[in-house]
C-alpha cells in the first residue's frame, strides 16, 4: 500500500490548475456585487422606472439576461466534466432540452381553457392532431411538483444509463464525444416526430402562466431572473467546493492520467459517472428556468450545433476555471444576440473564428488574459 500511495500522491495532491487563485476575497466581492445587481438593481430599474426613463430596463433585456444566466449555468456544468474531468461532451444540449421539455409539459397543461381550442386537458397541438386523450407519460403533468422532479430525473437518469455503459466500456476521448453527439442527434429526430407527443417541429409555445402567475407580468419575469441568478450562484459555490475537495483531486487525476490512476487501485468509473450525472441534472434545471423566460422549447435545442456551441462557451471563457465558462457564455451569447440582428450572415463565421483564435492563441481562454495581466 505504501508504494501505491507514493505513486498516486503527485496526482491526488495536485490541485486544479486555477485552484484558489481564482477565488480571492476581491473576486468573491465582485461575484456578490454582480449577483446583488441582478437581484436588486435590475428588478428595480425594470419595475419602478417608467418605460420612458433613460435607465429603464426593457422586457427584452430582462429576458435576455435570464437566458444568458441559464446558459452560463450550462457552461459551468460543462466545465465540470470537460475542464476538470477531461470528458468532452458534445451532447449537453440534450440534457438542457430535456429539462426544458419537462417544464414545458407543465406550462402547456397550465394554459387550460385559454388555448386556441379551449380544451381544458389536451394541449392545442394534440387537439390539432386529433388526439383523443393524453399519452401515459403526460399523466400528472399538470402538477408542478411532479414536473419539477422530472426536470432533474429525466436528464440525470439518461446520463446515468448512458454513462454506465460508456464509462464501463472505457470509451473516452474523441470516440466518447462522437457518441454523445450521435445521442443528441437521435433524440432530436425523435422529438421532431409528431407521433412522439411533444409538439413535433413546433415544440411547446404560447405559455400563459406558471404556478398561477402570468408569464407576461413584469414581476413574474423578474422572479424568474432572480431564480436564474440564484441557481448560477449556488451552482458556482457547489462546483467550487467539489473541485477543491478530495473528489476534485481525483477528478483532476482522471483528467491528467486516468490509466495511472487505475493502475494505482482507483476505479474511475464511479467518479466519472457521478460528475457526469450531476452535470446533466444541473443542465436540466437550467433548461427548466430557460423555457418560461424565452417562451418556447422545440427540438432545435437538441441540435448538435447547440451542444458544440456550449463547448465553445467553455473554451472561449477558459476551461478548468469555473468562472471562465460563465464569462464565455455571456460573451458569446451577447455577441450572438447582436450579430444575428445586425449581421445575421456573419454570425457563424464569427463563432468559428472565435474558436480558432482561442484554440491557437488563447489556450486558457479570455479569463487567461486577465490572469496573465494580473501576474505581470
């Protein structure tokens, strides 16, 4: 046992590369300051000031901010598996969409008689397709508590089953990435079918209320924004505690030398399966908050391009840093919102160029520039 401990000690003693350096007191002050601005200042400027005031924050800005916060949570979940464990997933958009669909089912049932066809039970798309009754998997979807549980269980269970077979078969590297991309593509094709019972190409939309509160109300929009910001902060704190603890050291050892870790007596399967499932569940919760804020969920959220974009967020911000992916998601999503309106034909070129630049000249991402400047 002593020889094993000696061989393993350099790996398990190694902190994640960024370690505590990214979280000194002044950084926590900045994080809490941004959180306070999101949960206090933004609601005040949106609800209190009249729309004609110069500092008034519009409905569009509130919705966009909430969407970016949800995306940032997904990027953080992706960094947990890619940046710290070395598992590059190109299918995280699937977990995000599954959480969104679980919440969308509740929102569709909450429409009630306010739908276009006025059916109190069947959603409008089922009435249009001449469905006579709810499918078995829609039973109980009018209960928020059931769907909230499904938001976590659906992506987590799928991730667990998929990861169980993949990790036990020792599939990793580019092969694992390709399989995850194939998985999300298969689910996208499945959800595009009207017979699946999830709205087909159009998905779910035209939501009216959540827990009895109208989604069109400014107060409801602000409440969803506050929940999104709180989710991101809580996820950041939890992920930081995880990667700086003993489990985080094992995850980093898996990333840097999995074969050596296995040779020393550790079974990486359980550790990889845990962090993979946790990441999927976190994506599902982010998707559930995303849907009522944007007002739609459809199979395009499962497209492989969306999952690749998630990886780009992490790479642009700086993988293996926790804060970097959040920054990357905000920068890329903000640029997308601007370019798709001002120069829609240039967006995909800009996205590809950003990934090339980061890969070639910024291996530690945008956050690495700040760290380098501070070190200098």
